[in-house]
C-alpha cells in the first residue's frame, strides 16, 4: 500500500486529462481523467475525483476513484470507501473497504510456503 511518507513524483491533478500511456519509475498520484494505460514500478494512488479508463500496473495501488480496467500489482491493492473498480485484479494482497464497489475477478498470488515449525 502507498505510504504517506513517500511523495508522488508524478501527479495528474483533477483538472488534467491524459489520453495514451503514462509510465513512471516513481510514485504516481492521479486525481484527473486518464484513458489508455498506466505503468509504474512503484506505488499508484487513484484519488476520489479520478476517472480511469485504463489498465494499471504498479507495485501497490490504492483506489479511491473510479477505475474501468484491469489492475496488476506485485504487492497490495486497496479499494477505499469511495473507490469503484470494474475489471480484474491480480495482486498479492487485496483490501476492500466498506462502501467500495468491485465488479470483476481477482487472482491472488499464493503465499510462499513456510517451513515446518514442528521439526
């Protein structure tokens, strides 16, 4: 999940619209309109005013706006109370807060087997 202490290197404000592909090696925060594809190797935060019609790829994602597209995260995806996701999610951990909306399928990575503690 995105940590508040880490600042977003790329910000798409509520007055912005992007059509196409958005790629970054740092954290991304989106509160505007994006159509196409969003890819970051770090954390992705979708704000409550965001309208996303794109596939998302990130290390971790926090969704508080509307996403129509598939989400792939190496770590966690959290859909906040105001979040709406219409699409499939692939992640290691999924959190859906009360009031959130999710329509799609979720595939989670299987936890790594722990060694037998009884030996």
